[in-house]
């Protein structure tokens, strides 16, 4: 049995910052599992929560432990749990669907009307332990490295976006080559796309996009990226736009790079409403535009697992920083500077990182 309390990185008050508190280990009920966190990865959303932007202020109800990307070992299971047992190495789908709304009934639980997110609406994984409904656990195939298991959630966002339409033989523009954009490039390549244009304003990340297999790495701050893409595609534009920045300028550029009849899959989240030339960019183009949210449950998890097992996804360049929970200030500063890949916290093990 675990000790009665644990360390957790918490948003304690409705203001910028966070702190490590000693709190009770979550109690599990029927259908739940308690998971001992091995590695937890920081998402851009966690930086928004840390900085307490308007979205966080409207959504979170402190005190709450944040963090929603992780892997760990099942410690205990509640009554009625089948299919997972103590000792299993797992990750989890942290979006909790209600099971009874119209979308849930239609087999679209990823856009559930009553969706709750662990690490946003209830205590998350920046802690020694996290409580998860056992049905949301995802057992990790032994062929998958432990650090990859910690980022299945954002990898799933990339897989969901890339595989939301045809990809083999297609030309692809990825606008925004942060961690998800870079994984999107790797997935598109692994799935047989022909040419990838990585579009990114941060030079560190543009270099990373190349490492992940972008055939062209274009910085719209330094060159006319739209003209370059059109030139390289015989004036047509790309078949597929994967929008992974949420930046209005990138979104506009992306639609101008898209060929008539192309597919635009939008994952990036703008912080404000974005104006749009609907006629030129969508209607006259006959473009197919898709909003992409989360991961399909659990098709995306199966696809991500299969791709990782195939050995065709090398995500290694994303991992540089491994930290103790206590180093959170340093972690968020690094993330804010746009220099980090996927930063991993190790909340339990004494990794020798703690000073
Ligand atoms: P990130 O912030 O690390 O990456 C975004 C990248 O876009 C950055 O590298 C940034 O430099 C780049 N960018 C900014 N302006 C640009 C421009 N004008 N042209 C080209 N690139 C530009 O974020 P991430 O973790 O990789 O996630 C990608 C996006 O997806 C974010 O907007 C995030 O909020 C969103 N997201 C959406 C979902 C969903 O379910 N829809 C899930 C996770 C993340
Ligand atoms: Zn629902």
C-alpha cells in the first residue's frame, strides 16, 4: 500500500504560478485505477495553466493538480475493474466522455458534449499518483520505449490529424513545427506522403522539423513561404494542410498554400477568433476543412501503437530534458522560450535530478 500522502504540482490559487504541495493520495472508487506515475510530459496547455491565461482562468477551479500526459504503473484497482491489474504499465486517455450524449451514442466520444479532462477539470498526473477510470487506461506494448509511452497523448493528436484523410502520395504543409507539428511530419512520412513542407518561425523548431523529415523547412519571417510552396508544387499548392500552430498568420498562409480540392485539418488553437477569406480560401477552392480535437477513442491509440511498433517513428530528437517535479520553474521557463522539446517530469523516482 502506498503512503497516505504524496507530492503534487498544483495550481493552488487563481493566479500565475504553481506550487508543490503534499496532498492525500487519491482514493479510488469502483471502476477506478490508481496509477503510480513514472514519467509525465509537459504540454503547451500546462504552460497556459501555469501562466494563468484567460482560458485557464475561465476553465480551471483551483486547487487542482495539473498534467495530462504520462505513463506509469497500476498500483491498485477498484471493484469491478477488468482487463487491467496492479503492475501493468499504462498510459491513459485523459479525456473523459459521458457515454450518454448524442455524440457518445454515435461513436464520437472524443467530441462528447460533457467532456471532462483529467489535469484540467480534476486532479492530473504532475504527482506521484493519479486516479483514472480504468476504462481509460491504455496498456503499453512492451516494444514501446518508456519515454515514448509518456507522450502518447500528443502523438495521438498528431496521428489523429494526419490520418483524418488521405495521406499516402500526398503533398503536405505543416504550419507550426512544435512538438505536435514535428510528430505530424514523422507520422505523415511514415504513412507514405510524398513531400512535406515544414513552416515555422522559430529557428530551433525549424531545424527540428528537418530532423523529423521535412523536405522543405520554410520560415515565413525570412522568406515568402506561400510562394515557395506554390513554386515547388507546379503552382497548385499542397494536397493537405495540417495546421498545428494556432497562429492566425500561419492559418492564412496555410490556406493560401492549399490546392483547390485539398484537405485542411486544423488542430492548432488560436487564442482569439480568426477572420477568414471564406470565398477565396474555402468556397471557391472547394476545400474540405476539418476541426481536429483530441484523439479518436480508441482508433487513434491503436494507430499510434501500430506506428510505434513498426519502428518507423523516431521521436528521439524531441527528448532532451528530464526533470524532477521540483524543477518546474525551470521547465516552464524553458518551454516558454520555445527551446524545449517534450520535457519529462519524474515525480516518483529519485532520479538524482533533485538538488
Ligand atoms: P507549440 O506551441 O509548441 O507549437 C506551435 C508552433 O507554432 C510553435 O513552434 C510556434 O513557433 C509556431 N508558430 C507560431 N506562429 C507561427 C507562424 N506564423 N508560422 C509558422 N509557425 C508558427 O504547440 P504544440 O504542443 O506543438 O501544439 C500545437 C497546437 O495544437 C497548439 O496550438 C495547441 O494548443 C494545439 N493543440 C490542439 C489540440 C486539439 O485537440 N485540437 C490538442 C493539443 C494541442
Ligand atoms: Zn458524451
